C-alpha cells in the first residue's frame, strides 16, 4: 500500500516549504524506509520538540510523509528543548529514533540569513541523513 504525500504536496498542505517542514518530512520518510509499514495505521510517532513555531512545523512534515496524524492519534507531541522523533511499528514493536544533530538549528539560521526560507529548506533537503540525524534502531 502506498500512502503519504510528496514533499511538494506537504508544502502545499503546510503553506510553504521551510526547513522545519523538510526535517519532519525526511524523518517520516526514513521511518517508513526502516519500519516498512503495510498500512497507514502501522506507524506511531512521539515527537519531542519545543512547542513553538518554527519547530512544530516538523510535525506537518511527519504527518505528510509517515502518515502519523493527529486524527488517528498516532502522533504524540512532547514539549522539549531537544528535537527527536521516535517512530514505532505498532505491530512488530520495532523502533527508530531520529535525533536532530545539535548543529542543525544554527545551520538553518545561517542559511536563512544568507538566502531566505527557500535556501534554508534546500540545505536541509540536500544534507545526507547521517548529517541531519543521529539514528538508533531497536527491535
């Protein structure tokens, strides 16, 4: 079964393509790659982010790519100073934790000052996943 939106569709849903939307989108896509869900109900996410814009924009990216949504109660948001996303395959119990690397928020700020929102989003799109997240997979 194929589900989820493209990044362009996610940007339309969100209102624009910014770096934090892209972070959440890429996290959700990585979770799908690792957890291999068969239906839109197979993955749940606990997102730890500061509960303020722009960090919460990552939640729209997760909903668009991984299919973890508020309506299905498959995404939980915890206010935190750190930024991490833990995805769980609800049937197998397999988990993937994606912790945003500490230097990424500063990189976003630099790219934003240099070229605006589009430049910051493009930078996040082009980073290798290992440059963006610390990844831990558990069974």
